[in-house]
């Protein structure tokens, strides 16, 4: 990336400048504080499903109505939780991340507000 900014400009000029900037560090921290716990929660839920399917056959094969079993409900719950997590993330990012990330992008690209 060539530096096209005037000498003495305090803007971000290289990828390394961006990486070490306090604003980028704050964006990364906010992102991680949401994503890591949500990922951990989902993985616990997923592995619980897998472990129950493997070791709790009697429980998972219980019918809850017609041919619908506990295992089927857990499996469908995996899809529902995936979509729910996605929707929660999108709403969270709209409120907590996107405006600051867009502002940083404009600064990096040399656009002014």
C-alpha cells in the first residue's frame, strides 16, 4: 500500500498502524467480548446434543408426539439456535460495532466525514 498522505498527516497509513491503533483495538475487544462467549455457548449446546445422542439413547428416543422424538427436537433446535445467534449478532453489530468500523474504514481510506 503506497502512502499518498501528505507528510505530517496523523492518519492511519499502513496496516500495522491500523492494527496497533487504540480504535482498532477497541473494535476488536468489543467483537471478541461478544463472539467468544456466544461461540462457547453454542459449542456447549452442540456437544451436549452429540453426547446425548451417543450416550442417552433411551432419553433421546422418547416420543413427544407421533413420530417426533426428543432427538429430533434437539436437532431442530440446533438450526433454530444457529439462526437466532445470527440474528442476535446482526442486531448487536448494528448497534455496537458497525458505525465505529465504518468510521475507521473511512479514515483508513482517506475519506473525511
